[in-house]
């Protein structure tokens, strides 16, 4: 999967939150292959209900390598979302 195509204007995953009444940790991990991965964790503050939600950006340049070499966003093999 090639994520280098700048489809959101800033090279980021966008998580749309409709509402949350407690802070929650969200981690996105991307895997280039079985030995190279990077992740970005954010704590999402409580969000009042909005019919269109609130966009939370996870910019690609904020991801930190957790194993192996620098992850290549032009060839991602898997994406994991942890809430």
C-alpha cells in the first residue's frame, strides 16, 4: 500500500472522533515488513458530541521507528489501530 500519495493535504492518518467522554490513548502502528515498524501514540481528550466529528491528525513525520530501519510509507504491508 503506497501511503506517500498526499491525499489529506499533510501526509497523515485522520481519525474522526464523534464523541468521547474520557481521555483515551490511540496508537497507530505501520509495518513495512515483519521486522520494520513505526508507531505514533496520541492521547485524545474528551470531545463533546459533534454530528460531523472532530478530526485528529496522525502525521507521517511524527511516527517513531520501533524496530528495524526507517519505515517506507510508499510500501506499507499492514496498519494496526489500537484504542
